[in-house]
C-alpha cells in the first residue's frame, strides 16, 4: 500500500473514532432537567430557517436526536467499510449533520467540530473522485488549515498582554468549565511558572508551521510536542475530542512533509523500536 | 488535471482564503461570520485575544402569588468536571454552550446598558430566561427574575460582581391554572 493510502486509512480511522465519541457523548448526555439550547429560542437568530418547515423539524429536540443517530451510524460505517460508494455517502452525511448542528446553534461549537467537518468534507471529495491529485489536494488543504490554526492561535495569544504575563493561563485553570483546581493552585501561587508555560504554548503554536521545512528530527519533535500538548489538554481541560481531531490532522501533515522532502524515508524511535514510514 | 479537480482546487482555495480573511483583524471579521450561518469558516483563535477571566453564575428568584418572594438561589446548569472527562466527556457541549451564552449576555449587557429592549431581546437573554422558567417547578410562582453574576477566575478571592439583573417575567396568570410550556414562550414579552 502506498504511503498516501496508509495516511488516508489512518486519518479515516482517527476521524471516525473522534466522530463516534462525539456522537455518543451527545446522545448519552443526561440533562439535569431539560436542554439549555431550546430550538424555540435559537430559531430567532436565523429567521430564514423558521420559514423552512423541514429545517424546523430537523432542529427540534426529536429531530436533532435523529440527526445525531445518523451521524453516529455514518461514523461507525466509515470506520468499518472500504466500499467507496458507502464511504461517499457516510462522509456526505457526516458533513451535513455537522452543518445542521452548527446552524442550529453557534453556542457550544468548538475547534473539534470544525476539524471534524474539514476532515469529513475532504474525505468526501477524496472518495467521490479517488485520484492521486485529489488526495494531494485534500491532504494539503487539511495541513494548511492545521498550520494556520496553530499559527493564528499562537499569534493572537502573543498579542494579548494577559497571555504574555501568564494571567490568562491562571484564569483558564481557575474556570469551572475548562479549569483544574490543582493546576490553578500551582499556577496562581507561582505566576512565573504560568508565564513560562504560556510562552512555551504560544511560542510552539506560532512557530509550528516551520516544522514542515525542518529536518526529520525537528519535525518529529514538533509532532511529539503537539501530541503531548493535546493529550495534556484532554486530561487537564477535558478536551477529549479536540485531542483526537487534531491528531487525525497530523497524518496529512506527515504526508505533506514527505511530499516536500521528496518521499524521504521517515523513521523514528518509539519505546526503543525503530519505526519506518516509506 | 480534469475539470472536477479544478473545481475542487477552487473550492479548497476559496475556503482557505475565507479562513484567512476571517482572522484579520484578530478580533474577528464578524461581517463575514454573519454571512456564514452554517459556521463553515473555522475560528482558530482558541482562548484569545480575550481569554476567560471569569466564572459565570446564573441566580434566580421567584415571586409567589401570595406576594412573597423566594430567596435567590444559583441555578446549576453545567455538570461538574470529572477526571474521566479526558476520555468520556458528555457534559462538554453543555458547558461550552453555557460559557458562550453567558459571555454573549455579559457582552450585550455591558455594551447596551441603557437599551433594555436590546438586552431583553437578545438570544442569550431569552435562552437563559427559557431555561430558568422551565426549571421552575413551584406551582405558586407568579413572576421570575434572574441575575448574571461573575466571579474572577484568576484571583478567586476577589468579590463577585453583578452583571445583569433581569426584569420580572410573568410565568403564570394569577387567574388561570399553570401554563403549558408553549404559553410560557408567549408570555416572555409581557
């Protein structure tokens, strides 16, 4: 199997797992009393949708549950099948479901939704017309979005004083939604540590794009730091699907790296074993 | 390259260009966002340029038909965080939604201090009002009022601050039996 197809399978697998977790979390969440996001209110934001009876039906509580089930079935099928026609349908449905979730409510949408949507759309186009050029284009697009996301996130933090002096990280860790009491205590008592960590985070983010031009060892270092960064975010901040979604983007990044560096043999050590990607 | 590949190239290029345009200036190109109800253009500015500095709290009190009022109490909308969230985090969407709503409501309340109608007509205000109204199960309740308060998440010793005190909202007609849920929606504007 060529490297391109291996990359495609791995991206599909991680994106599929991420989507399954995403859908199951949405379906199995036990609301304390009732839903915070009521369609009766949310529809006021987009009066044009109210005039569309089908959209209204899709966005009420029952409709959104059905869409989530469709999303779940498509995600599972996208992992287990290799039949292109079915895959086209699955990724189309996944992308459409995500569009409806997003149109129904901008509240609660985050980076992982956006990344899953980008990957699902790219995979849809790949299977719709499965050629080497389309795969190159789709992987390059995912890579450019990934590099831009890190760059803009790092650059925006760099321009904010509260990030540069370390207060922002303390504020996030002290927050009920993303925070962690132990980390908050540590950082609020040692603002210097918070400042250093902040600079490491936005420095790494802002400079991430250079990894694609660096040699293999530097590239692997950047990827490993990224993996650890998202893993830490998942553990400390509860951003579990964020971790999976971004890790799924690393495979197209590796593909673009190999493309730029003339399909160089790609090897690195994991737990003492030499791993080769050729 | 065939015609299909050119179309896909154009599609990806446009998407990428729009993504870049949205992020400059860094405060966000909201004119572009308004034209994108499906959220196709991603927003990659995680926790910036204005990071989270506050915890938000929704409090509510009821005015009963006998003229008495029930003391303020905090409405627990979001589930507490757990260690397991790293693997399985079903409350993530509700927490993020709550954060987005309260940030928007705080923003509307501070920028439109003298324009009550703008605040009361905002989606964030109506979402919270809808929630507290439906969470209310006191049969004697006639009016309901909610408040949005913030506490600093950087220095937790700092005092909490009142950001918004809602109007009194009639949730039950004194002369009728308890309203159905659809009636409540219509009564918001009374």
